[in-house]
C-alpha cells in the first residue's frame, strides 16, 4: 500500500509521515528530499536557478519514480504543490495510491511555517500565502481522506491518519 500525505505548507506532512511510519512500521520518504538528491541542489536553489517551472519538472520526475517503484507498505510526504498539478494527480490515481489530505486553518499553517527553519520559496507575504491556499484547497479536497490537524500535535494526527487507513 502506498500512502501519500498532501496538504499546504505547514500542514505537518513530514513530521506526521515520520510518526506514522514509526507507528505502522512502514517506510517513510519525503518527496522534496528525493528531488534534492536527484538534482544535487536544494529546493531554494532549484527555484532560484530554474524557476517554479523547473522545480515542477523535477518534482514530476521524482514522483514518477516513486510511483513506479515496487510495492510494499510505504508513506510518502509530497510537497505542498505536487497534488495540485493535474498530471501528477492523474499519475497518482493510476498508481492506485491512497491520498490523505492534512487540513488546517491557514493562520495555523502560516504560524507553523514561521517556526520552522525550512526555507520555502513560495511562502512570501501572509496575504500571498492565504491566496495560494484558497486557490489550492479545492484540489486537496480530491484526496481519499481528510484529517483536520487544527490544535493537534503530531502524534494525535498520526493516530487519526492510521485510523482512517483502517489501523486503529
Ligand atoms: C511547495 C511546498 C514545499 C516544496 C516547495 C514548493 C509548494 O514543500 O515542495 O517549496 O508549492 O507549496 P512543503 O509543503 O513541505 O513546504
């Protein structure tokens, strides 16, 4: 079974993925890490050198690789924009992956991003962050499951994700 965690920046995809992986004993990977390894440079460098379009190409290539890999129980956290791309969603559906949307109020997502050291080229002003979130939310809602993260810690969210996957 392949489980993909999606949602906006600051939703906790990476930390929840790690907690879920420990809980279920499944492997965990962050797609952004694979992109950086394949490209041999950081996400901010990819954006600076090739723009968002270059980053999306690299993201699509890494996602295709993940989807083509032999099955097994796996959890993969996608970057906030990956599930928004129509082509990626089609490939995910074709691969039969289960997609979990980690939802939360945009104020909380912004606050979490502020507290993290991760550099996010698409996190600019709070107003732009809100606009991008509003634009993307309908696509996140196409996921198989939605888990609300508001006011919850990582372990609690991981428990809820495990529940909706059928692991009590
Ligand atoms: C992006 C989110 C980032 C990263 C890249 C683009 C986006 O991942 O993939 O900076 O388009 O929302 P996180 O969602 O883990 O921050």
